[in-house]
């Protein structure tokens, strides 16, 4: 018996019957509800904007990036062909915020890891100068 079939048999997934011989209950096949924090997004309000993780590169720098990326991707296959659709560069503001946020979230737990999915930035409402 393979590992996958054992997992399917003991979890009741994949259309197979569980080890008790009964079909899986309908409650076990429903997806888990998302946490409230994940559904409440700042973009529902007009004062927040999504900070992109990557920014477009200046068109003058496309040729250098395309040549370098194609050379690396080709490796030992000189007859291969590549089409580069867009060239992006990492947003330094997004990187800085994600590094600071994960460092604060990790705290004293050195072995923890986090994934930053979205970063929102408050829109500037004009000058507050008097």
C-alpha cells in the first residue's frame, strides 16, 4: 500500500471510503472558514492603496536585463529560445517593510518563518503643512 492511498483511506478524501467503511460526513468535506482578519482588507476603504512588490523597469534597461536573464536561463542549451514579456525590479519600500514586519513578528523565535502576502500603504491626503 502506498503512502497516498493510506492517507486517502485514513482521512476519507479522494472518493475512497474511510477505514470504518462509512462514507465521509458532509461536514468533513466543507472547506474551513477563513479567519475574520484575512477577510477584512484595508482596500475596502479609500484611504489605503496596495503597495506593489515589484516595479516596472525603465525601458532603456530592458535590453541588458533580457540578455542577462536569457543567458542564465539558457545555461548549456545555446539553441533554446526565450521570450521575455516584462521586466520588473523589486520594490525597495516593500522589501524594507516586509523585513521589519517579519522581524517584529518573529520576536524571540529564531526558527519561525513568515510570508508577507500584501502590504498596504495609507494614501497621502495632501500637505499637512500650515
